[in-house]
């Protein structure tokens, strides 16, 4: 009986340890899943070499830009232009403007998504300020580029072929313990 209880106890402990491990792995695994599938409006990240292989089409699509900042981040943050019409597959750049309204350096990091969510897997970013933390000095204003394209495969997907407008949305959050590199001045 004691041997059976010890066996059950060891199995319960192994299950508990496994559950803790799964709990810690869930966030990174979910992030990878979203980046691979575009789930939840997550955009794709590509390098310049990949982007160079994409052929632009004649079909236009409207890209709407949205900018937000969370409480606790004393910034003004907005797109330079609220919309742009681009050819699907053509590389384009949008500029966002951020200004630190405080009297001290402030670091922020941006989260992003696109709507409709199904378009996420076709919205490709080549370069984006959202890939790194941004530190703005007191009163500093910066122009932050996003280089992107919409993959022509969006036109052959039955669920996305009729999409005529995509909204790219960013929300900046304050960073509690910023890295020491000033990425805003690098134009990343």
C-alpha cells in the first residue's frame, strides 16, 4: 500500500511540474504561433531579401494607420498620414511621429496588430520602430518609419480576397527598466 501511495505521489508531482513548465512555455509558444500564422492580427516580419522577391500587383488596397499610448506614457504619438493607398505587393513606408511631453527621458515599446485579423498573415513588415524599445529625451520629437508590403497571396485566399482596407494599429507602453541603447535616434 505504501509503495502504491508513493507511486501515485510521484505521478502527481510529475504532473504538477509538467503543468508549471507548460505555464512558463505558453506565452513564448503563443507568440511564436501568432507570428507564424498571423493569428489575432499579428503581422509578419520579413527581411529585405525576402521582400525583394515580391512582385507588386495593380490591385490597390487602403492602409489606415492608428496610434495610441497607454496611461503613464507622456508622449504624443500619431501617424504622419492617417491613410495610404498602395498596390498589393508594393513596398511602402509610413511615418509615425512621437514626442516626449515630459521633462525627463522616457522609454516606450510598441505593440501592434492589424484588422481585419485575417489580413495579419499577409501584412509584412521589413523595418519597424516596434521591433525595439524607443527612448525619447525631454521634449524630443522623432519620425519613426515602418517599411511594409501586403503579400499578393491575400488576393487568392477566399477569406481575404475581398479585403479593401487594412488598419495597422500601434499602442506604445512605458518601459519600466529600459535598455541603455537609445533606439529612437537610430531611426529603427
